[in-house]
């Protein structure tokens, strides 16, 4: 297992287009998180899965954002009708449920909306 | 509203010295606190976790303290090296089974030879 993988690493899209990102977590981790990070800020929570169930979604998250984790394995994050304000680094992380473990983050997908 | 404050200014120190980074929080009672390192263009890397009932945690050259009365955590790197230069993020977690973390904006550390 090589850690958390995210694809693509970079995405440039025109305003109004839809984009989809993929995250492959560490296989034995049952928890998966999506965060968004802009320059000079810390990661901002978007949503969280335990196995295939989406247990929490940020109230700040627009209805244009949707995430899935079919079969409790990989996850996808889709942004519909992208806006320039969506430009950010989208980070995926996974973890075990037990104590003492932090998150393992992927390297992120950098989205630029032009 | 919940707020996490980390020094927004970069911390510049000389190699070999101890770096001390501060994390203050308000309107929150975290069950635990974590510290992460982030290099440019990469995801954060987990360093240490400390629980609300723990005062101090150590790992090699790293030491974290957690004062729930002051609502503050201090993160120390002893015998700092240029390779320690990075942004360090503080993150607070709730007691609900280790769900989401709330991150501070981070402090950039630069260790000069």
C-alpha cells in the first residue's frame, strides 16, 4: 500500500464546467475525509465517510458539491458548474477509527477555474 | 464561533536552536489535538496526537504540550535542522469518535544554517 492516492494532481477547467476528483485511501482505513485548502489557510473540512456512509457534510458546502464512496473503497468528489471561487487544493485523507492515529493525507488535487 | 490561532508570521530560527510554535483556540473543548507538517504543494503529514487528559507528549526531537485551562498547545522542535523548514498545522478534534479535524492556518518555520 503506497498511501493515499489522488487523481488528477492538477486540473484546469473553465467556469461552468463539471469536474470530478478521485481518492484511493489506505485499504484498511474505514474513514475517509475531504478537505479544501486555499493559499495561506489550513485545510477546511468538506465531508466525511465511514465505510460507504457519508456521515457529515460541511454546512459551508454548496449543493454543487457531491461526494460518494461506493462500496467503502475509493471516493469521488464532484463539483458542478464550477466557479472561480472553487479554485483551491482539494485534499483527501483516510484514517483508522481507533485512537492514536492521525490522518494520512494524499498529495491533493489542485483545481484552477479560469 | 470556534477559532484556532497560530502565528501568521513566519518563525525564523538558527540551526540547532529549539523552535516553539503556538496554537491557541477559543469556543471549543477538543478531546484531542494533533500537529501536522506540510511542505509546499503536498498534503499535511501527521506528527503527534495529544489528548485532553495528557499534559505532554514526546517523539524523538518533537514535544507537544496541551493546556486545556489556557486553551493552548505548544509544539517544540529541539536541535532544529534546515530540513525541519515547513508549515506546521495545529488541528483540534472533537470527542465524537475522531470525526473531523478543525485546522489552524499554520505557522511557517524557516531554519537557517
